[in-house]
C-alpha cells in the first residue's frame, strides 16, 4: 500500500495544474473538508461563495468569529499544557472564552481591530493608535430595578476580565493580538458604568497593552487600578 501511495504521489508531480485540479475535484466528491458541509447539506465551495457575496455587516461578524477561532486555536491551546482549562460557556454571556486554573477563572472578550472602508479605523481623539469597538452586535433595551430603560448593547464594567484585540486588519496575521485588563478601559463619557464604545489600542506593546496572554492575566489578578493611556505613537 505504501508503494502504491508513493507511486501516486510521484505521478501527481508529473501532472499539469489542470490535471491535478481535475483529480482534486473528483476526490472532493468523496471527502468533505469540514463537518459544516454535512450540517448545511452543501459543499464548502458554496458556503465560501455565500460568504464572498455577503454584505459588509455580515463579513464583519465573520471576521470576528475567525478572530475568536484563531485565538482559541493558536493562543488558548498553548495554555492547556500549563494547567489551564478552556471551560464551556453556558448561556449567553458577555465574553467569548472562559479559562480556568487553580487560582480561578478568567473571562476573555475577543474583538477585531475596527475597519472603515476596508482600512484600519483612525479617530482624531486617539492619535497614533488603533481602534476597537467594544459593544455587542445586536442592540436592545432592558428595565432596571428602578424601572428605567437602559441600552443593552454597550458592555458594562465587570462583564469580562480581559479584552483581546485581533490586529489582523493592520498586521495581516490572524494570530497577532493585543491584550489589556477590562477595568483599565475608558468609561463611557455619560455613564461611567459602561465601557466607551470606541477604545484606543496601542500598536506597540507597553504598560497598558501586551501581546502575552499570561502577562495580562497577571495584570488582571494584581488588581491594579488605572486607565489605559491615549498616546501619540505613530501607527506603523
């Protein structure tokens, strides 16, 4: 059998690009790429074409899902051998990842660096910094115990412990993240219980932002009280 496989591989190297593509199409009829094909009862090529045709608001959500999957695959997976558990999240929670070790749980919200017209967003109040939008995708209202309606789209301080921001829009690498402590984020200008919707993100590692998840977990557990700085570093 091994000799047969080696012979097929040798013959494939002698085939033209068109011939190899024809063989690939034949094999694709037998071998699905992902279980989602069976779940949706359509091949991956159709699913990808649907995503390609989707409006920008849908693509924004898909990018966010990809960033979350990349975080779990390339970052969280490395912690499993260090005594950490990637815990199941039950219910609709304001965080994407729940990690736990012997010292307790850490709640992480994963967001994408914001894009405007396919370019990294810049805002005049945050010179030299990237921008992340920290609010839920869907809007709504709820009544408080004082029977007052309040918006449910903005996140509140205490909803999660760490903010992870994918810098793929500027770096081109899905594995490129910046982390900060949630309590350090800027408050809403009118309601200090809420996070400001647009937060500045440092393009460089500094005392507020790190590219090391374990370091930011240490910051969070140290319970230092501070607010991230708005600095004028030049965006590369």
